[in-house]
């Protein structure tokens, strides 16, 4: 079982031929709205790999929040919502360019008010779980409490450090057993915590030794850097347990990407599903399956609703 503590946002998506410049108005088209938020997307990706998944998050007392709760139930997520009377459900505006690139503005609203004390009341959910997954789309105290509860229950704690929060501290990173930054998040973490400037566009082409060394310094645990169409880089091993560290790359699958929104979320959700599945004995196999789920997700528009199911992934890639 996996516990995901995270965010729910209602996505509002428009297609554009190219992103507007500051002050420019451009016409968009193809409007659609649907469920999103890093935490919720990752929880849906996980439960669709046929792994029992609990989602814990905050929503407003409003129509968008009611829709979120109904969808969670329909997808088979267990867990619990904190319903806030004082703030709306989170929302996001997403522009998708013809190239498949995206730009996003998010109003976290209720997600930022997820109460650490509420999480403590839900600690029974952690008792029979194997993996905890959190991101940085709530407030840092809630994320910290989630990771601490995960530690108390001896879960594998996975932190997707996204988006990098301005007040993120090294102690919080140190609570994770596995970190999953994308290239931009990795570059930001290197600048913030290692005083090392790496351009986002250069991350994928850094040599393995250098990437491995940076990952080792970032967190005591394993680091999986997702590299978009270049796949992922894994720096594996927990220095705090005296593990021997190893590093390797996992190539991306060849797909026709039309919308990369949520590729990272598909990856994280499927990765924790693999880590929770006793039949998956090697970390590298969980990473490979995650890359396949993420690749397939880019062939579909949407975030949570675009998450591929396990049987679809097996049918496509074996
Ligand atoms: P994010 O969505 O957070 O920016 P990435 O772009 O790094 O995350 O994508 C996450 C994972 O999704 C990658 O590690 C890769 O496995 C897969 N992926 C993303 N884009 C593509 C693509 N164009 N082709 C194949 N796989 C992709």
C-alpha cells in the first residue's frame, strides 16, 4: 500500500500555437477542465498500477472540491480529505503549445492550508503501508509531518521536490529515502544546497560521475533525476544505512508526445507503485516501469485522467 500526501488542483487547460509574450493577448482553443495537482495526479497514476493507494489532501467546501472527492472514490483511492471552509479548492491554468511544451500558473489555496495536526489524526493510514509519497505543493510543515509520520511507521519515504519551495531546507530533504527531481528542480537544488550552478538544459548531458556526485551530496538516500525524453538518471543507495552506491541511466521509451503535462507525476506515481509491490525486487525495474507509464501519459492530453493503467502499459511495452 502507498500513502500519497499531496495537492489537488482543478486544471483549466488551453491549447496555444505559441506562448504569449508579457503584455500580449493570444487566442487559445480546445479548452478543457479536469482534475490535477501533483499529489492527486501521482495518486491516480499509482492506483492505476493496481496498488492500494490512499490519498490525503485538503480541498475547499465548494463544487470543485466535491468533484474531486467523487473522482477519488470512483478511482478507488482510499484516504481522507481535510475540507477547509476558509479557502477554495486549488486551481491551475495550463497553456499547452503545439510542440507539447507547457506553462502553468497554480493557486494552491486549500492545499497550502493542509494542517499537520490533521495528518496526525490520519496516522492509522500509515500503519499498513509500505511507501509514503509527498511533494512540495502543500505547506512545508505538512510535508515535513508526512515524512516524519512515514519515518515513524518505517515506510520508504519518497519526496518529489516539486515545485522547489523558496523555504525548502536541507533537513526536509534529509527526511527522504528517495528524491525525484526533474532537470529544472535538480538544477535549483544544486544551486540552493550545493552552491553549484548547473544550467537546466545541461543536466541531461552531464557525465554520470558528476551527476552521481551531486546526487550523493543532495540527500543521504537515492536520487532519481527525470530527464524528459532522455529518460532518467538513478543514483541509488542509502549512505545512512551504509549501502554501496551505484548509478545508471534508464532510456526513455519512443512515443509520440502531444502533452507532457503530468509526465513527472505519472513517473512518481508509478515508481512508488513499484516500490510498494513485493513482486518488484529491483529498484531499476520500478524505475523502468515508471518511465513506461510516464512515456505513455505524454501521448494523451490531460493530467490525472491521462494516467495509463498497468494493463495498457504492459500491452504497449511488454
Ligand atoms: P516533468 O513532467 O516533471 O518535467 P520529465 O519531463 O522529466 O518530468 O518527465 C518524466 C519522465 O517521463 C521522464 O523521465 C521520461 O521517462 C518520461 N518522458 C517525458 N517526456 C518524454 C518523451 N517525450 N518521450 C518519452 N518519455 C518521456
